[in-house]
């Protein structure tokens, strides 16, 4: 096409129009591939979601009783680059 334009068989406007059409077709093809990829990703997500929702909830029964857990309020000092923060945490102790 460029060679034909250089020989005078086509005008510069024809060459520019061809390049614009080529660029538009390329961007539309890229958008199509992106949309197909997103559709496939959504399909995988929905499949995993429904598979997760179909799981049976089973908790094994224990023959031994569970110890009672008591919590006490304590604080933890965290050193950061700007200031020192006291963060409340709970510790667990067995009775």
C-alpha cells in the first residue's frame, strides 16, 4: 500500500485511511480478547462459588470435653517509625 502511494497510484489520504482502519481493527480485536478473558474468569469464579456453596458442613464429634478458656485484657507496645502505640490484646489462659 505504501509502495503504491509512493508510485502515485493511491493518494496519501487512502494510506492514512487504511492505517486508521487497521489500527481500529487491531484495538477491536484486543478488546474482544480482553472481554473473552473476563468472561472466562467470571465463569471460573461462579463455578468455584457454586462448588463452595454445595459443600457439606461436617464437624467431627469429640469424645473428650473441651477446656473452658478465660481471657485477660493486656496491652502490647508496638514501635513504629512515627510514634509508639499501645494496642489492647486478649490473652487466653486455661482454667
